[in-house]
C-alpha cells in the first residue's frame, strides 16, 4: 500500500473536542509520524519520514487551535502566548491500561490568517514509549565502549530531529539495565521518555522537569549533588547555566550526559563556550576540555527506500589531546578538534561513504554531505593539531592515538 493510500484522514469537523483530538493523536502515533503540525489557517499535517503530509480536511480556525492548546496544557495557555511566552511540555495520551503515547509539545505565537497579529503554531513530536537499546540503534562497539566513562561528560550533538534524544534514551536504558544497578537523576525541559517503564530495570531513576519542578538548571546542579547519584542527565545544554552545571557535576566526580545543537564534533567545545559572556569564555573552554570524555555528532540521512539512517562522527578525548587543547588559542580549537576527529576519531564521511557503498543512500545525498564537510574546521592557518603534536613525547603520542586506558564501568 502506498503512503497516499494509507494516509489516515482525521475527523476535524466541528464540534472539536479533546476526546476527538486525543483519538486523532492515537491514530497518527500508530501510523508512525514524527511530528504533528497544527496552525491556524493551515490544514492539520504531520511530518513522516522527512515528508510533510496533510491529514486534515480543512484549514484550522484559530478558535479550534486555541481550544486544543488550552485543553492539552492549561486554560490560559493560548492567552499567555500573546505576552511573548512560548509553552514547552509533554502531553500523554492514554490508549488503554497498557499503552500511553507521549508527545513533546511546543506552542508559539505566530502571525495569523490574513496578516492578523494573533495566531498560534503548535508542533508535537512523538516520543517512543520506551527508548530503544544501543543494539537496536546499531551503535558501533568501539563507540559503545566509550559511552560509560568513570566520570566526565558524554555530549551528543546534532540538529533538531537528528535523533539526539533517542540516542541519549538508549544510553540511559543501558545504564538502568546494567547488572550492578545505578542511581540516575535526569533534569529535562520537558520530560520525554518515562524511563521507569523500561523492562528488566535494575537501577533507580528520578526525573525532574526543570522550570516546573525546579527553579532552573543552576538549582538542578545544586540539587543533584545532595542526592548522591551515579549518573546525571541534563536534557539539553542550551545555555551557560546548564553547561556550567554539567562541568561542575563532572568535576565533582559524576558521569554526566547531555545534548547540544551543533553541526560537527569539531565545533562542539567552541559552540558550547560561546554561550558564555566574553569574560567567562576562557574558563568555560578550560572546563569543557577538562570534563569532556566522548563527543558524538549525529544526523539522519534520507535513504533510497524512503526511510532514514543515522550517520555519526565521534571522538574520545584523551589526556594527550587535553594537553594540546589547553595550549591551543581559542580561535583555533575548532580546527584542532576537527583534525583530532580525522586523525583519531570516526569522521562523519566514513559513515556516509559506507552507507553509500551499501546502496542505502543515493549519490545526491552523498555529494551533499561531502560538500558540507569540505570546509569545516578550515579557518585560520595550518598550525593545527599536527603542528601542536610535534614536541610531544613518544608516550604522549601513543596516548593521543590509543587513549589513557581509563577505567569504564
């Protein structure tokens, strides 16, 4: 059956009730959508396998969109959007006693129909009931071995919709099903996966929605240190407050995981430091260099069969690399990091080439990635990682190449 023939048609006629909306969400979730797109003046649509598909029967009026937002969140939700506040929350839809489908929701004020200044745009991203396993995500063994350092930060980068949260969820699932049993705290905004639904769980986990259950990420950092966790999950390192918290948690002997919006591993440290005021940036860079353990970038490439496959690059930071980075001017860190990925990590193009050779992606997709990657990390002169490594001892060269042999749990 083709996508066109199998597209579900949602009953969006008046009167529109929350019960009818919940049933529509159940239908769309089970069809395998990625996002639900709801905006006044537009037909209800979804994103599925990278395509936007109309599933409604009429352009939605503002009253219906306001009704849906207020019903999912709170009665004043639509009104407060016009004051400049967007809304971010998780919306659960219970199908039956065994199945509850969850969506990550953003509601934002937008220009309305016919140029009206009052309009609403709602994006609802579907969340899997239980995160997949690392095996299901086909994580390479050499990367999997470095996802669980004794202390320090593991950061997953990528664009919106690149699978960062899913990968992080798979890591948490692995931690919670480990033989020894570990205590995990998550600080998210909003909460996505319900990790307590993971089968065969040996560990304990407590999830907190920052800005609803706690004041802010600075409060979350202080809170976590009073609760004696083994692992701390910071949903997204989006601002200086969160990143400083991640560094502090790592420096106090914890294992910390987070995600960040970047376009490569090479630019990760610099991009994260750039959210700090200029007079705090050097300290932030030093903290990130000292706490970083494994850095991962991921994207989802369109496949020839209409699906998507993960393409990744990653780098395990060793003490030898840290020594070089500490001595590298801030303006050249992206270049040096990019060279580290090429020399000692797993560059993205290696994944892209393997998928292309296996026939999973087409020539156009391959060429697009090659063009995007060709100029990354090339700013400045040629005195990058290779030049900086010249005075290193043989032992240090080996450590950069092969790592420090840190104890992993």
